[in-house]
C-alpha cells in the first residue's frame, strides 16, 4: 500500500487550559494575555489535523485523521499537535512500516503502529490515532465489512450493532446550544464548558447552580412528552475544587446540592477536582465518592484528566475511582487502545464513555462511532465542533448507517462474496 499524509482542518481550536483556568479573559472569540502551556504561541490557536490515506492494491482508499484534543499538554496529555511535523514522522517512519503489509488482522497492524519508534520516542498520540483509524478502515475494506463489524468480530465483543446514546456539548453558547439539544432529544447534555471559576462556576458555585435550574426548567418546557429524560453531564475542568479550596467534603456537599437541583434527571460531573497527578487524582476521587455515598447522593463522577492511557484507565477502573470513565480517544493514541479501554471499563461495571474532543475531524468522529457501537459504550461524544447540530449529524448518521447494514446482514438481505 502507498501512504499519503495531508494536513487538513480540525473541527475547533487548541486552547491553553492552564491560562484559561488562571483567569485569561475573552477578547471576542480569542483570549487576552500570554500562554502558559509549552508549545502555545497564543492562548487559542486554530486546531490542526493530518489526514492519512492508504492507497490499497485494489485501487480503494482507506483513511483516518490524526487529531489532538482541545486542551493539549494539560492533565498529563501529549503536547500541542503540529501537523507539519507529524507529516514528516508519517512519511519517514509509518509509511515504510506499512509498505507491503497484509490486511489480515487489525489488531496485528495496530500493534505495529504502537511499537513504532522515532529518535525521540513513541509517535505522538494523535499520529497513532489517525494511522490506526486508516488501518481499521483498510482491513474493513479488504473484508468488505464495516469497521464496527471488524471490531466486534476481532475482539469478540458480543454486542448488537445499534446506536449508543450521544452526548452533545454546547461550547460557549450554553443556553441556545442546550435548547437545540432538547429540541433534538439528545440523550446526554449539555457539557456546559465550566472552565472558569469567576465566569462559569461562581466563587460559591452559584453560577452553575443557576444554569442547572434553568436547564431543568427548560427541559420541562420544551420536551414534547414525559418519556424524554436526558442524562445531565457537565465538564467542570477542576474548577469546583478550585472554588472550594480542594476541600473534598465541601465539594461533595456542593455536588449533592447539584444532584437535588437536577432531579429527576441523572447528573454526572466530570473532573470536579484536579489533584495534579494520577495517583493523587485516584485518591481524591475515592474520597469524593465515599463522601457522596455518605450524603446519599446519586451524583456520578466522571474522570478525564490524568486518565489518558490504557494503563491509567485500568488503574482508575480497578480501584473504582470513578463512576464514568471518559475514554478520550485522541489521548489513548491507537484505536486499539480505545477498544481495549472501553471493554475494560464495561467489564469493571462502570460507564464507558467513548469521548474525544471538539477539535477532531469528521473522519475521526465517524471511526469512533463504529468503535463505540462495537464495544457497547454507554455514550459517545457528538463531535467535532461546538455547534451541536454538526456533531449530532456526523456521529448519529454514521451509527444509523452501520445499524441498517448490520440489520440487513442479519436478515439475509446482504450476502458477502
């Protein structure tokens, strides 16, 4: 096969999370002030991506996109992604490795990508992410199957290929975005982008409380039947811990109050406290979950930062340090690690969230939709972008197509050659 790498657009921007949490102010759509995280020239920079195309011997083309998260370099993640540098790595190290490769097993090929080394070490997680997407697509084309069917069969997941609940994110448009989600009956909402204490959370958490009260009321006003009961999921980027001085008991009391406001809807809070490292994060979340149990709260805690690799996820899941594990696909690197992580979380009895970031591409969103279905994820992120509708369309439509194909095969309407 021939490998082509071409820089393309990502679906959003790369942001310096440390600078934003430290109080950087908006300047229109950008931010004022100097960046803090290494690699950033400005606090907000246009997202970059790299499309990896595999030209196969039969003339077909498989492809995947290398993309990174909105907040690179934060919480133990790989640094800011540079598509030009990534293209050089793909041309120099990936292309020779894949030349002449047999398209028999996705897992074997993905293992080669994971083992690939440059003089500076492993390939950037975003490169592993995009290359394994393309490899999965190539194996699916060779077998004349969908990518979801390849994953289901190679990993013996035993699930039916049906759509999984979608989680949409509002971005800065927290009110209009949430209303669009309610009108479209989104399964999980609104994300809320609670990334600043003073402007999004409140020094006593009062801004998030007010927004949550509004959201619960608006669901009641806009839904057309009582059967619509979305899960409410907020990403708070560690701001709750900042507002309450890292006091776990105070954070638990606040989350308990949020759970009461959210009733009758289920409430998930992602990254309420940033403890600064993997082991401190695990210990903090164990204490927080214990405190919530003592209050009788049913609020669920989702882990994101400091839970970036398959090893990290195994540790959090094994110790029961969260209710929901955000399997953040670009951070895992290879799609094979995402698959293993989702199955590991499910086996541990926790909610496996097949997530990612607004800063991905249409292609990475499509591929991870296949993976989420094949692994029976509890929810999948509607991505890329922050516009709500586009992500819902890309991920939702891909899952609908895969479901229709799988149903046709089961009924005998499609016969493989």
